[in-house]
């Protein structure tokens, strides 16, 4: 990679970090201005357009980054579970809480834009959630096969789990350490209830089919 290309990537990264740094519990992406993001990144406003066509394009890049980062972490968690054993739900929840701690503003962005006024943002966030649901559904099917415990509709179970995780994640963002610990325990219990409920439904369905 040439020095010029490297510098361009660094400036693009600086713009994304500058936008993230200005997000908070009280300030959403829609309130940011191109000028202040450029100033925070240390470049002239006119130079912004060498990297993004508009501010929303930067925001969509952040949504993509947030989704990719979460999926990568969860894949690493699955590898740890396969290697070391332990509870899949406990490890996954702990990994998600780790993600929240390191990517709070990215998650805030995804939460807000999931139901925001911008259709491109809503579509982008939905795509990230759909990717997450698809991977989790595949995991659940493998889990069912490995444990010989059928589940009822893996995709529906995955959707319920992801919705629950996102909702609890929203609460955990600004929680105290004690509150976050309590939320983590609650989330593990709720996810187990969904899984056991699905396994029970699958058993009843199998008996009814006999």
C-alpha cells in the first residue's frame, strides 16, 4: 500500500472516530454536522468529501463496522466454547457485554437508527441484525444436532434472542457496574427460558406427530 493510500485510510478512520466521539446518551448522529466532524478529525470541511459523499455515508459505514465487530466477537466466542466447553449462553452474553463496554457509541448508533427517520439507516441496521439472526439460527441448529435436543423453529428462536439481547443492551449502556451485572444474569436466564421453551415445544410437536 502506498503512503498516499495509507494516509487516506488514516484520515477516513479519523473521521469515523471523530463522529463516534461526539455521540452520547444525549446526542444522536442526526445532530452532528459535517463541519464539526471534520474539525474534530483535524481536516478542512472540504477535504471530508474525498472520503465520504455525505455525512450519512459515514454513518452507514459506522453501522456496518458495528455489526461486523459484534459478529466477529461472537464468532470468537463460539470458537472458545468449542475449544474449552462451558455454557454457550453464558459465554455469548459475557462476550456481548464486553462488546458494549468497548463499543458503546457504535451500539447507541445502531439502536437509535434501527427505528430512526432515515430509511437507508433503518435498512442498514436491519441487514446487520438479519446477519446476526442467520448466524445464531445456524448455531442453534448445530447445538440441537450435537446435543440431540430438537428445537422448534431455529430462526424464530434466534430472532427472539437477538431482540432480547438488543433491548437489554440498551438498558446496560448507561447502567452502573452492579446494575449491569444484574442485567447480565437476567439476560442469561431469559435466553435459557427461550431455549428450553423451544425444546419443549419441539418435544410436544414430535409426540403429537406420532
